[in-house]
C-alpha cells in the first residue's frame, strides 16, 4: 500500500499531506473512525486505491491508527511489524494500559471507543475521598513543591524521570521502579489548547458522566499539564538547576528539543507570576490531582538514607 500523490512530492510531503487530511477529517466528523479516514483519503487521492483491497486493508488501518497517535499525542503506537499488522497496538512499556492490542476490525468504531478499549489512559474522576496522610504538617487538600520538585524526587525518593512523547501517561507514577513519566513536548499543549483542535474533538466523547473529572475540558487539561512543569521544576531553585544539569539533555527527542519546555522548567516564579510553595488540588489541579497525590504520598513515606541527605532534606514546608 502506498501514499498516492504526484511525483513532485517528496516522501515527507506525502506523509504531511496524509496527516493534514486525517486531522481535517477528525475535526469535521462527529463520530470519526479509522475506516472513515481511509475512505476519505482514497477518495481524495491521498491513499492508493489498493487500500480498498482486503490484503492491504489491515495495514492501512494500522498506518492510520499510527497517524492519529501523532496528531493527538494520546497514545504510543507500536512500530509497524509483520506480526502486528492485523492489530491496533500500543506500547505497554510507555503507558499504563489494561489492553495493549485489539483487532484491526475495530477500526470501524469511533476512535474514542478504540482508545477506551485500551483502558483508562486519561485521568478519571476520583471515586474515593482523599485519605489523611497522618502527618499534621501537610494538608490532604494541597500539593507541596517541597515534596514534588524534581530535586527532592531524585535525591530523597530515588525517582527517575522518564520523558515521553504522549499525553496520556503524563505524571503516571510507577512506585516499583520508581519512575515518573513526564510529557516532553509542552508546545503541543499550547498549540492545541483550543476547543476546535483535533485533540479536543477526539476526547469530547471519551468520557461518560461517571468517570469524567470535574470541570474537564481539553483546554483545562492542557493548562494543567503546562502548570505541572512549574510544580516539578521551576518553582524550586534546586529543581531548576537539576533540570539544567541533568534532565534538559535527557528530555531531547531524537536530538530535538522543545524550547517551550526549557521556558516552563526554568522560569522563576516572579518572572511568570507563579503560585508559591503549594497548590490546591481542587483549584489548581482538579484533573491531575490524583496522579500527583500518589507521588506525594510516596515521597512522604521516604526517609533520608545518609546524613548529607538529611541535611539537604527540605520537604517539610516549615523548616
């Protein structure tokens, strides 16, 4: 199966033409599906008519599924391989999913239903009340920079930051490793903060009334992601230095750096009108509060293992 187009177009131009066509289809269709995208691309001459043949149909579905992941940044697709060309598959090593593949026949379903089939990739509504930490120093309603800044996470918690290229696992924490996943391309959040973006169109039907976080909108979600870089990096001088010394290089994607990430992770509070040493879960992070709370509770259980670590431990906001 090939991407159709005049011989004057380079391979990369043909790929961008395909991506543009799919993005337009997402924004224009109320129940967008992979099959719909294939049909539209064939009609417009972007995809070869061979994509209609059964022998290559599954491969076409997987290619469109991969393209949607690049447009939406919602999930990490598995690389196209012979043993996976009959499945819509995501990389379970990069995200918390209940299912990592499904038959390509599901391509006829609305794309939000396909994404739902992998499990709760996006944050869901809190089903239980926050439990008291047992430490009177900390309020269960607040998130503390002293506990969640990158320097403390590394030095006291032994937590490794894993930079990822998809939104769904941003701030997902694996306590066994321990690893914290952080989205490395915040410029995407700024560009796609509007209600008419392809991302917004895909997720507008993702939630039902039971699992949708309070006041969830695509714009609010994108804003919280951008705000989280301040909480973890730029609100704390040591965390800003940690980012420059260690994380900045690791955050590069194939040698390419998102310049907006540098701005968000290094701007001092007084330069950007920041929040201070703590954030309200309900007001500042109503969507991502649960994920951040898991990390915060983990950090509260950690103890400095050496005297120098004890001396540098600044988690207690009163010290």
